[in-house]
C-alpha cells in the first residue's frame, strides 16, 4: 500500500477569504508553491505545514492528511 498526502488548503483558504498570494505571504512561500500544494503536486515540509496550521488557526491534521491506496 502507498500513502498519499492530501490537503484542504484551497478550501480553508477560500473559507477564510484569502487569495493564494495572501496565504503565500503569510507562510513565506511563493504563490506558485501554494498552487502546487493545492493541486497536490507538492508536499510541504513539516515547518511549512505548521505555518499553515498557525495561519489558519486549525490543527495540522485538518489541513494535511494521509490516505492509503492499493498499488495497482
């Protein structure tokens, strides 16, 4: 089985009425990094994930989570 990291960054960002640039500035990355995270093309470091949690004032597990998948 493989594990894939999923995230709810886009939904939480929209719920907080923030642009990609605003969250990028808040957590200290580029807008392109936010785009890659939201698309699932980039898994952030623990430090960056913690910055998201602090910024959104939510537990990290609500933002980033694992799901197991059978390899086919």
